[in-house]
C-alpha cells in the first residue's frame, strides 16, 4: 500500500503519472491482479481483503488526482518560464513620421506673423479671372499676365496663380483695419530646377486708415521677419514692379552660402531674392470699394524659404516623396 502511494509520488510528469496509473489501476495492473486472487480465498477472508483492496484503490485514485493537479501546476509554471516575454528587450524601433520641410517652414512663417496679430485667411484653389487678375489691377490683355503662366479651365475659371486673390476676398468680406496672412497652394505652368507646377505661397496684407501705415512699417516688419527666419543676414529692398502694388520692391537677403562674397547659389551677386512686396495700389482698393485707406502687401514662396533654410539644391526633390530626403527632416 505505502509502496503504491510512493510510486505515485515519484512521478514527475503527466506521462510518468499516466504510466504509474496504468501500472497500478490498469486492466492488467497490480490491483487488478490482487482482485483476481480474491476468488481463490475462502469466503470469510474474501470480504475483508476485497474491502481492503477497494480502500487501497480509492486512496490510489485520490492520490493520483492530487498528483495530477500538482504536476499540471508545475508544468504550467515551467511553460510560463520558458515562454515568458522579456519586455526589456529592444525590439524593432518604430519609426515615426515627421513634418514635410515645406509644411514645417510654413508653420514657422505663420508663427511669426501670428505673434504680430495677423489673422490667417484661406481661399479656394479654383479662382475666377476677377479675383486672380482683374481686381489686382491686371486687366485683360495686360502684358503683366504673362508673368504667370496660368492653368485655365474651359469655363473661364483657373487655378490660382498666387495667393493674392485672398487679399481681394478678405477685403470684400471685412472692413479695415486688416492684418492677415494667407498660406496656400498655387499653380503655374512651370517646371525646372527652381519651379514646380504646384507650390506654396504666403501672402501678407495690412490695411489701415489712410496715412496710418507706410513703406517704413512694411520695411521694419519684413526685415525683422527675415532675420527671424534666416538669422543675422543683410536685408536689401530693390525697386521692382507688381501690378497690385505701387511702389513695389523685391527683397533680397545676403547670400546664406557665401555670406555675400559671391558664389554659384547667388549667381555671384552675393544676394538671394526671397520675396515681393509693396504699398497696395489704389486701383486694388478701388476694386473692393475701399476709400481713404493705405496698406502694404507681400508675397513669398514657401519652397524657396525651405530650400534656403535646409540647403536643398533641387526644388523638385521636395515633391518626389523620396524617403531618403524626408527622413533627414524627421526630427523637425
Ligand atoms: N503675388 C505676387 C507673386 O505671386 C507676390 C506679391 C504679393 C508681390 C504681394 C507683392 C505683393 O509673384
């Protein structure tokens, strides 16, 4: 009896236990053989021994049941040990996305103007002739329309060639004073090292009561803005022409690559052109029904800023969605 229980106790795995169970309780097992011997006993002993054997059988069954639980628990524990996941191990690093350099540059520019209390305005990409040209002092057949190669739809609508129509729409919607910047996509039929058919501009417009805003204000704001964007650079205003501003200027900064010495990037001039600006032409105010106001406006290409800040040599590479380029900007 004790021997049998010990046998059970020695089993260390489910398989061993099963073997022991068959050995003891199986059809040809130890107990079966003992039971078989009963028939040879005299009747008075038979009962006694049968009772005893049944008790032994019962105890063995119980012991096996307990042992089974014990082994199951042990085996589960062993499996957990073996299969456990070490969460301290370094796995594949998840790569995170990042801002596209053009968007990041745009955000930086807008940040600056928002601090100066400029509101952000947006317009549609499809414009009509009036808002894109006519109201901006570009009557039909005006030669200055050639400055911007336009994509036209059949019904006279067009893809806006600049963000300036947002000036017109904002002035029509609001009353002065106005202080706004309009970021957005614009389109021109142009494609080379420094031009893509789609690019981004930011337009600025300030309108005040006549006499309250001058070219000096425009100059101060833009000089400070350009130093905010490019650091310690020289800023130069060069007389220019835009139909919607008078007087007009193009603004240059000293070349970021050679510090003004002259190099390939600045075509050996020492200067890089970065934006256009001027005092709003009176014809523009007339087109939106404004009187006794003065104001200034400016427009810039966001890609150009991004290229200069990040020294990207080919504008087109910004739109090729090449991960090798974009990964360099992941931490912006
Ligand atoms: N709209 C002009 C362009 O696309 C830029 C500009 C805006 C110039 C406002 C002056 C004032 O070239």
